[in-house]
């Protein structure tokens, strides 16, 4: 197993996190699996999905997995040199549409973290940092914000490296003071 092979890439919207994660993954192996969590419900979101798909070369195999991430990592690991999961906050949204039971959701978060730790290949995960803004005015939005924070903390603890992207600049925050250049 290589050092720093489990990586969480965090950032705000349009911070460059997905592009950075893709760049990292393309340097890690030829059998590349992209795990997409987005379920496009409108034309604008479908356009985003299409744009992301065009950014990847045809060397990627894409899996559309809106909810069962831990199971997908286990099931598809034998055919992968590297997996890229984009993104955890959309995954969390999909879970919340199924249930608002925080015990069940936190169990799924723990299962995901365990699957990342035990994967026999590099896993790169992309997630939004949503807790840096204002306190939302409604219960569901606060629940989402809190669960996103728990997801990011739990997955970060399972990863060797955590990268924060700001204005297209990747900054490694775990382990501290490391450069993220390839």
C-alpha cells in the first residue's frame, strides 16, 4: 500500500476540489473507477453532470451510486487501481431524502469510513465544506449542515491525507504542512 493513498479533498463551491481530485487520481493507476453520487433532478444539474463526465478521459469507468457507497467500494475494488468518489455532500443529500434518522445516517457514514480504510487501493473522496457559513434558519438545513460536518470529520479521520482547496489552490491540512503537488 502506498503512503497517502486515502485522500479527502474538501472545499467550497467552485473551489477546484473536483479538478484537483481528478488530477490526483489520474496519477495513481490505469484501472480508474469514478463513483458518481449525483442524481440530477433538473436540466441545470444534468448539465453539470455532463460537464464533469467530459472532463474525464475514456480511461475511467463510471458508476452511478447515489446511496450505497460503502458497498460499491467493496464490490468494485477488485477491478480498480484507484477510486474517486464525487461527492459526499450529494451522497448525504440522497441519504436524507430516504431518512432523517441521524442514527441510521451516522451508521452509513461509519460504514463508508471503514470501507475507505480497508480498500486495497487508493480512494479519493470529494466533499463540500458547508459549515463555514451562517446558521441555517430551518431544521432540515441545520441537520444537513451538521451531518456534512460529521461526514467530513469521520472520513478525514479515515484518510491519510486531507486537502483543502481554496481558489483552485490545494492546501494539505493532514498531515500538516505538506505540499500536495504531484
